[in-house]
């Protein structure tokens, strides 16, 4: 009887955990939705430093530097200064053959 009781409690705790996690995820998704701010582009400078372009409103763009404990505004740029990245302009690298890389590494030794 105790084993069955423990199994029922365990399954109940798992079910409650599942539904609470789904509810929290949905709540955070709604809270994180913002129409006025958007990160357009980000580049990593070091392990904990980034430079980001942020769109505020419809036509204002800001460049900021983000560190571990600070955010520094670098300036404002116009929409005409941004470059659009189109799918056809992106050159994808040729696929690397694992066997050829392994052969090159084995020849060095």
C-alpha cells in the first residue's frame, strides 16, 4: 500500500511540476513580448562584452556597449546607415569533409 501511495504522490508531483512549468513559460513569453524595442544585431567582443544595435520605436537606432555590470550608449545611427542582409548575399561555406580533415591531421603527426 505504501509503495502504491508513493507512486501516486510521485506521479502527482510530476504532473503538477509539468503544468506549473508550462504556465510560467507562457507567462514569461507574454511579459517578454515588446513592440517598441528590438535588438537588431549583436556582436560579441569578449567573453562578457557585446556591442548591440537596438531599434527603439519605428525609426530610431542606438548602438550600445554591454559589459558585465554596465551598459554604455555609443551613439545613434539612422536607418539609412544600416546594411540589409539579404539571403542571396550571404555566401555559405562549402561543407567540410571530415575524412579529409582527419587525413590532414594524421599526416602532420
